[in-house]
């Protein structure tokens, strides 16, 4: 199963962290010039800015605000820290609403040495505590299952099945999943779980990049699409067969690409989007 | 659920690669002096040696030969390379028999860009092709499911469920699983799959180490037991509850530890075995 090539940029969204050499204003201007259609704003890019004005600026440039990235990190050893995390997530939801982002992406968190079962419980409780606010502002929350190599301190939700389980437990139309090929590509259960995700109307976001061989850094050695081994068109075919037709968000953390001029990187993103995504 | 501390070294086995500063002869002598009970020999340690004589020497020192490490790497893009891998695995089985190792550990292999489904088929076929020889020599074959971060080029079998599936397909009493906490600790399905493994009488080997936060190298930054976040006594309790009472094999790839004197490392292994394993 393989998807047809993408032939235009109407579904191309870029994360501000991908082009981290640019502040928000420059990113917006350059994305617009390049024909990129959407932007996912990382919270650092809102620092010192009014989210509502940032949103206006983005829309004025003709770009769609796809997501705010990221909330999460609910688990902690003590109650006080968990409460702080909930407050921080409420701020993220308020910022998303002001920015006009329909969605907050959640990197759910984990505490080294705390059991993953306990961390998942704290994640579920943390999300539940922010749901009334999310509801009142109409902001969706997307759990991003992370690759198992981040189970120590970044997320206790390490498979699409596990993310679906938490969604089932919360059972709320605003709670869904951010589906990132980097975290999920290896999973033998991916096809069945993709179907489960889509059938529950919770495939909220789709992130693309690639897996490098060798990977020299656990965080910042992602590949641009086509540089690695992920069957990108196979996975896209799988989500599209299940009805997904949303934005394709390029989220590449790469010291190698970040060392190059950002405009060169954006050109490479566009090319790899057409050739390999 | 947590296991009682280990109070002696009767189940302690060390992999020769853990103490890679020592050649086989020195490792045998030092393990014996230290009261280590078993040794898992990596194939490089047999280079230039007669396996049968190496086995005699190990047994003369009172050590048990636990495994030969490692066969596997079956998948390849072309038939000729897959055939070569099968021949190499046959040599490993012959060497294990000559050494007196009851078991060959299999790091099953993967090819970047080839689908994991196809790689798993090639792995299954590859193991099947060596089974008549393994049978005639009475050598067991233990599939080691590897952490999903090795799904690109080291193994297409990335969970205990997946290893059990391949075992079910081969359905042979000599085919089982090498259970390594480093690869499996994050899995939400671990308890059920551990039970499935044990009930099928295929929990052939148990490897211990720890997961470092942060992990700075995908291959050679494992922790000594207690240095990281793995719930070692919880997992040991889980396998023991299911009847496992075999050797506990310390397999630590660590540039950090390898930079220290090997005798200091072995002392630390013994201490962490008592204190944290």
C-alpha cells in the first residue's frame, strides 16, 4: 500500500522548531513566500508576544494555525508539581485559544524511576483536570505517543495502543492523538491501531520526518523525509485509507540541518515533501 | 510486586563483552576469582580458539557456559546474502555445541528501508533453515527482541509479543526467547507477554542492565543495574512468578564503564547485582 505523491503544498505545515533559526515573524514571512500552507507554533515562539496578535499576523499572511506545541509533562513525584503542570497546561490551552490554534499537542511526560503505569494514571488525571477549560474554549488536546526510547523522562505513552487506551478512558471528543511517524513507524500493531484511532475520530494531527541510520543523538538527529528508513508513503496511505485528509506537519529536530542556513532547509523540506512524503 | 534481593552469586553470569578489556582466558580467571557462576561467550572471544577447548577451560574453572552470543542478522535484500547469513548461523550453532553452550542468542536483524513484515518473514525462514542442525546438536535458539530504537538495522523483532509470534509460527521446543530488560522494560504489555513466554516454556535467557537518563549513545550507554530507571526487581519478580529461575546475565555496553579498569567494573557489577538486581 503506497500513497500517491503530494503534488502541491496545500497540506504542508511546518513546525516553528523545525526552522528554529527564525523568530516567529520571520518564519511566517518565509513560509508564506515559500507557499507553505500551515504553521504549528511552539510555545517558545510566543514568548514576549500576544498570542492573539501572533494569530492575526499568521492569518494575515494566509497561513493556517495548525497546532500549539506543546503541553503535557503531567507526571511528577509530588502533588505540588503535578498541580503546577496542570496550571501550565491551562495556560497552553488559553494561549492556543488566543492564537486561534484548534489544538494543543501533548508530550505527556514521565518520571525516571516512577512506574509507567502510575505516570499514565497521572497523565490521565492531568488531562481530565484541564478538560473543562478546553471545553469552554473549544480547544482540542492531542496526546502524542512517543517512541519507547523516551519512556524514561518524556512520555509514559509509548505506542498508539497506549494513547488510544488513555483516550478511551477519558472518552471525550476533544481528546485525541497526534500521530508522528517517527514515534510509531516500528510498531507491528500500527495498522490495527491506526484504524482504531480513525474510527474513534481522534486522529487529530499527523507529523512527518524520518529515522536516520545510524541515529547519533536520541533527540536531535531526525532525518528529513526520504533521508531515512520510514515507509512514509505507506504510512500516509494507511491514515488516508482511514479517512485522514488533514495537514502534514514537518517536525524535524536535526542538529545537522540546524547548522545549515534555514532558507536552504526550507527548500529541502519542500523538495522532500514532494519526492518522499 | 518486587523480588527479594539476591544474596549470593550462584545465578550471576557475565557476558564477555561486558568485560571487554579481557580476553577469554583472563575473563575466565577473573570471573572465577570473583565468584561469578556463569559466562556468556561472545563469538569474537572464540576467534583463533578451538571452541571445545575454550569450553573445557571454562568448565575447569568451575564456570557454567550459559550462551553463545550471537547469531541472527538473517534479513538481506538479496538471496545470496540471506543464504550467507544462514551459513553463518549454522557455524554459530556448531560452535555453541563444541563450546558446550546450550543456547545461541539471536539478534535477528533488519534492513533499513525493507519492511519489518518482510524482515520478520526472512527471520522466520532463516531460523527454520537452521533448525535441523540445531536439533541434531541439541542447541537452543533464543530470539532476543530488541528495543524499537534498533528497528532500522538490528532487529525487526521489537517487542516480546512479536518474538512470541515468531516462536509460535516456528513452533519448536528449541526456539525461545532471550529476555533483556533493556529492550523490554517500557512495554505496557510486558506482564501478559511474560506469562505467555513462560507458559510456552520459552523463557530461555534473562539479561540485566539499566536505562540511563539521559542516554547519550544508542548502543554503548547502558547503565549498570541501579544506575538507571528500570524496575529491575519488579521485572525479576514477574519472570520468577512465572517460574524462571535461571541465570541472570549482566550485559552492559558502556563506553563510560569500559574506560575504567575492568577489575573495578567487575566489582561494581557484583555490588549492583546484590543491591539493585
